C-alpha cells in the first residue's frame, strides 16, 4: 500500500457540529422522559423533528470530516461511533415516516444520545496527522461502513425490542398505560425488531465476508485478531437469535430480550476489543 | 331573534317518557314544517335519539314565550295528555347555545364524551338544512358546535379511552395485533356481553368469528348474525390452536381453561400471542394462564377497571371542556344576539 497523505483535520469544526447534534439528541431524550412521565400518551412529532434536526447537523459534521480526509470518515472510535449513531437516526427517520411506528423515536433518542456522548469522550478521536488511515483503501472503507451500518441496525432493533418489552409488560400486568399509550401493537414491534435484525445480519455478513480479501492485502492483519474473533462471535450470536426466532418460533419476550442482550454485548465489549486488537482502531 | 332549545333527555326523564316524544325519521319533515307554519319558529332542527328529543329553534318571540310555545307543540304533536313535572327543559340565548355545544361534544351524553351523538346531531342538522328549515343563526350555531366538538376532541382527553367492556376489549386486541382481520376470534358462550364484544371486534375489522355455546341452536343463530360459523360446545378446544382472540362467557361453575390445558395448545400455535377475554362470573379461565408467555388474560374486573379509569379521566376533563365551551359561546353571543341581516328562510319553499 502506498504512502497516503492525510490532510490536517479541522477537528474542532466538525466536532462542533457533532456536539450540536448530540445536544439536539439530548433534548430529544429529555422530551422522551417527559413522554414517559405522561404515560406515552402524546404523539411523537417533537422527537421526530429533533432527531431530524440532529441528523442534519451530524451529516454536516461527517461530510466536513469526510471532505477533509477525502474518504469515508471511519478511522477511529469517534468516527465509528458517529457512524453507528448516524445509522440509527437515519433508520429511525425512515421508519418514522410511517406514523404508527413514529413512537420508536421516544425510545431511540436516549440510545442515540448515549452513543453520541460516548463518541465525544476525550481520547477517542486522535489526530490523523502522520498516520496512514485505517480505511485507506476502498475495500477497508467498505468493510468498515458495512459493519458499522449493521451495528446501527442492531441498535435500532434493540430499541424496538425495548418498546416491545415495555408494552408487553404493561399488557401482561394490566397497566392502564397499555391501552392509553400511543405505541404500536406488539406484533408490529416484533416484526420491526426481526426485520432490523435481519438487515443488520446481512450487512454484518457482507462486512465480514470481505475479511478474507482484506487479509490478502494487509499482511499485518490476522484471522486470530481479537476483533475478528469478536466479530465472528457477534455474527454467531445474531445468527442463533434469528434461527431460533425463524425456525423454532421463539417469539415474543425471549426474542426481544435476545435483541436487547445482543446489542448490549456489542456496545459493552466494542471498546475493550478495540483496545486488544493491534490492527483495529475501532 | 333568539336561539332556544327545549326537550327531554336521559338526565330529565326515564325512557318510558322519552319514547312518548320520540320523532320517527319519516315524521321529521312534517313536524318541522308544522312548527314553522304555526309561527313557533323561524328556523328549526329536531334531534331525536334514544337518549334525547330536542328542538333547536330560532324564534321572534321572547325567550320564555318561545320555550312555552315549543313545549306545547311537543305535547300537542305527540298527543300527550299525562302530567309532567320537570321532564321537559327549556333554555334560551347563551344557555341554549352552550347546551348545543355540550351535546355536540358528548358532555351531556349518558356515556360521557361519546362521539355517536355528534353524528346524530349532524344528521338532524342536515335534514333540516336540506328541507330549508335552517337560516343564518342556526347554521352558524350548528357549524360552530361542530367546530367546538372537533376542537375539544383534539385538545382535551374527553374522548380518550374506551368506557365499555366491549370497546376496552377491542382496544386491547389492537394493542396486540396490528390488523384484527388476520386474527380469528372465538366466542364461547353466546351471552349479551360476549355478543357485544364480538360485534365491537367486527366493527374494527375482525373477519373470522367462531361461536360455541351449550345450546348449539343459539350458537348457530349468533354465528349467522356475526357472519361467522358455529362449532359444537364439545369441539371448541379443537378449534383453539387456530384462534388468536377468545371471548369466554359460559355459565360453567368451574374453569373451562387452565394452564395445563393451554400449555400444549400454545406450543401447537407456535407461541403466537393469544388474547383471552373472560367475562364470565364465575370465571371461565384460570388466572394462572397469564403466567404463560404470549398469553394475555383479562377478566371482567380488569376490563371494568380500565373502563372506569377512562371514565374518571374523562370526568377530570369536564371543567376544561366547559371553560372552552363558555369561551366559544361567549365569543359568538354578541354577534348572534343581533338580528340577522341575511334573508329569512323561505317557508314557502320548504318541502314537506
């Protein structure tokens, strides 16, 4: 691989936009708390508008970073996190066009906000100057983008699963909120969870499917790299969840818990595995 | 010229009295024409439902005289010779207008906040409008009433939540299933409440209904009415794996469904969500089934508790609604109190 010149990154500018986006996501989270206190009885136009405003700011930030790097901005943990965050918001905004599932935003906002805050933590966005970027060729960029998109889909599926669990609990225990809340029916939430998991699984499979080609081109990478092993584990975990759901009719609460646990595992181990991996910066 | 309203409602009189004053739909044109020909009203609308009979009119006479004249018309038209106390009420001016708004909003209804009355009021107004018995003042008053009803529906919680067992069951079903058309319903025990609940489900899109009853003839009769099919009472369990909503109201002295019976059925139905509505007393379904995954059991107390909570919340909204109505009526009064400038309705063109 030839030497790649990395232009200096005006990090404060794009980070400033991302900070504004995270503040908007924070406002959306606060509004979600208000909706929760009110028993989820109000429609969710405000959250949709706030998340839309947030993604505009975040897209601007990502564009600025991408234009500076002249590449897809997926080179470090900060950029990876912003990519996952962006995917979750974008997927929600598409789903939210359908009014009956727009309420997903009330549950998605805190997750989006938390990931945004995590991305802004110091030390996750080291300067690119003098370092060849990780995603310095198209194949690596594609691999990174596909896997990060899959984590976004898994994230939104876990949000739908949390909504399912909330509504299921309220119905099971005869809470008045079950009938008063403007939440989608649980069979629709299960469908959304399942479809997002399938989408995430397909994206992850495509992303991981590129690994053999990457290994050929990048001798410093190994199949035994902790990140590669971890990714394989995540892939197996979601495969098991989907097979159990599809083939053995494991539906409802267990499936929803599986979706939540799967994403919790990804989120909680992502950083640590990156620290263990010598060849991955995210 | 002033707006007056006279009539009887479920608040003021029992059904035995109200039914004596009810207007058949076919009699409305004649009654409206008669009232105007007699000079009792320049404009008039008659509202006749199972819970109220009311005449909304615009008269040149002073309020008290107009109300007395319309009251006598009501008695004479229905040839009522008995004695009445306060069954027939009369309101004029701003009070009459506020009454119209309250009726439109369902605040004066037996089921607080119900919306059926708005449709009935629109129909009564359309009839009078079509027959040219309305004019500037009634047109404006009714149009404003419809707007106020819409505003109250969107800005307050007076119509939120179901307040009957049947409609609560439907709401619960809609929280489980996105389309009732795809989820078969079974009714065990063809009692009145289960029939109402099944009808409520049908009205919201349920298509496939199976009825089972100890008296098979009654099951066949109800199934025919509901557009479903009847199964023998001994065979209902065989149909169970295929259904997603069960309404049970048998008179059995013991539970007909418990956890031991349901567990294998849930496996056979691949753990699809199952809504069990038990409206029987004593209960038909053992409460332990609610511990099974994907099973949602509601008995009559649960349904009534939800309906009661909804009703309580609606009652809490009354003050807000009344304040809004008073404001809207007040805003309308100064102008409406003045003589209308437009042409008066033409009696001669009124069809009968």
